[in-house]
C-alpha cells in the first residue's frame, strides 16, 4: 500500500479544488442572505474562482517546471487552505470574493502540477492505474460537490463548505512532503508573465462587462471602459504570444482545425452543461422551498449519470473519431437543456430530472475524450501546452457562461415581473429573486411563473450554446482523408493536414516530460 500514498496526496488536492467549483452552488441563497450580497456579488463568488483558475493554469505549470513541481503543489495546498479559512470567516461579500480568488490561485498550482507528479511517481501498469484512479476522483468530485454543499450548508451552515478543506489540506501537505518526489526541468524557460497578465486582464474585464452591462446599461461609461480594456488586453495578449520566443500558448497551434475545435468544445461544453446550475439551485430553494440538501440531491442525477457513462464507456468512446463523442455529446447536452426549458408556474423539482439525466449522458460522452483529443491534435512536445490550454478554456467557459446566463435570467425575471400583473418595482423584485429572496408584496403564483419563465430562457440559451458547439465540432473535427479510427481520426489523425500521433493523458503530460513519459 505504501506505493499508493503519492496518489492519495495528489488525489486529495485535486478532489478539493474540483469540489470547490460546484460545492458553492447550493449554498448561494444562504451566502446571499448571510452576507447581504446582490446578484453580481453572488456571480463573482463563482466567477472569481473559475477565472483565476483559467488565468493561472498555464503560467503556474511553467513556473513549476523551473522551481519544482512538488514545491509548487505543496505551496498551492497551503494557499488553498489559508484562503479556505478566509472564505469561512469572511465578514462580507467583497472579502469572500477576494478569498475565493486566492483560493483558486492555490487550486491552479495543484491542478497545473498534479498530472506531472503522478507521471513521475509511477511507471508502467502502476501509472495506468494511478491515472485511472485520478480520473475517477475527478469525476467523483463533480458528483459530490452539490450534495456535500447541501449537506454541510443545511446542518452546519454555509461557512462549513470552506472550513472542511482545512483538515484535508493538512493531511495532503503532510503526505505530499513525505511521499512525492521533487522534479524540475533544468532547461525550463522563463514564465511568460506579460502574456499571463494580459490574458487575466482580458478575461476579467470581459466578465465584468457581462455582469455590469445588464445592470448599468451597455452604453454606460464604466461598461464601455471595461469593454475597451478587455479588447486592448486581448490584443496585447495576442501580440505578446506572437512575438514571445517562449509563449504560454503557441498561436500557431490554432492553424490546426482539430486543436481549435477541441478548445471550442471545452469552452462551450463547460458553459452549456454546468453554468446554469447555480440559477437552477436558486429556483429550487427560493421558489420551491427545498432545503440545500434536497437541492443538491435534485442535481445529482446529472453528475451521477456523467460519472457512470464516463467510467463505463470511456475506453470505447476513445476508440471513435473524436468528432463523434465530442459533437454527439454536445448535441445530447443541447437536447437535455431543451428538455429542461419546459417549466411553468406549476412545475416541481421532478420536472428537471429527465433533462438533467440526458445532460449527464452527454457530459459523460464528452469528458473522457477531451484531454486525449487535445493532445492528439498537437506535436508531442506541445502536449502539456495543449492540456493546459484545454483546462484554461474549460474554466473560462464556465466563468463566461455564469455571466451570460445570469444576464439572461435577470432580464427574464424583470420582464416577467413587469406584468401583467406587475409588482410595484419590477427591477427591485428581480434583484431580490435573483439572490434567492422573495420580494415583499409579490404574489406567490406570479413569483413561481416569473422564475420558471426566466429559467426556461436561461436553459434555452444553454441548449442553443451546446447545439452550436456540436455543429462547430462536426466541422472542425471531421475526419480528414486517410484518417484511421480512434480519437486521432478526429483530432490530428495520420493523413490529415495537422497529423499527429494520438497521445492520451498517460502518454504525454507536459512538453518537458513528453520525451521520457
């Protein structure tokens, strides 16, 4: 058993950081009430975490290559634990959001180094077993998050969803220091700090535009200034990456349709499958009166089906042309969204279950194929860059999805509450409902109908996002002439214009280790 302690050390950290993506979902109404946060503030509790993960993954991976992967991983664990403590003790909304961003800094350090650490700790059959367990833990984290969040919030209060990380982090740090081998790349290049900074500013400003634009007006001076900042930072990022001898992201890779298709799939998949769930949780608790635990259990069919499908069919799906599981999975996610957007004022929680299960089926088809398809689409020495870019796009998709779908929900609520019949102040009532509070003087039938209608609109946009993604994947990942079977047939197969040998997560983990993995 001693040889598996490194796997436990890495799996503990990854489980915590991935669980914290979703554990907050069912606690949002209690957080909003406890700290008096508005709708935008609650969005940033989720988006601050997702954005920081997206912005830092590539840079911290390169930093770990230079300064030691175990060192960066353990420092990440310590930062994550301290930030979790700050989240649990936060006296107000701004402190909580700031602590969530710092928490994601630690999470990014763990996420960026986890696969490389396992790759060095195990060889041969043990390596395959380790990555299989690591993948299962990652899937279990997604399934556990809403239920664990509901259980802790209902019986111990919302602060406990963060404080529970402390003992797990202490155990993970102790195991990491005792069992993980240290490694670094003596020839590692400098981290592209200007590129990382420009990407962070661009992504953050864009999400701010989406969050503030709906509330303040798209032509307001602050929103226009943020839009200009986002455009300028994005242009700067592209210029820096094009001129840098050691870029965070080699822009030449985007000339490969398969690589572009996989990244777009990751971005749209995360947005369409997961980003509307916080608003579903608000409906379940604020409108239907379900407890946090009951809300978490209502969302469980989606993650449970995804986990079962991924575990049972992942190997077989990987033998198909990538366009089939990726494009087909997105299409099924779109169908699941369409099945959910049929709510009305009389609907109960059970109305969601068929659509959630269908969405989980699509997610289970996409998830096990994404990483291998990304690395199969690039030269082997760029495998780490491709994997990091995919994780970045997935987190960015979730952050943008939360902002866009929140905008749709708020607009739908305001329109539905305008009447007839109307409440005295539809804008104030919409703001209250979107934070999980029933507005004073609003009749219950009107509230139920208004939220169901707004949630229908939100799920419809999510479904259309998934279907658009399916169409893009079908075009960009279509098998090229002479392509063989397998994941490579849709992502850089022999005979295509961007042919590369297939490389799964066990074969090539980062661009420095690829030759000796």
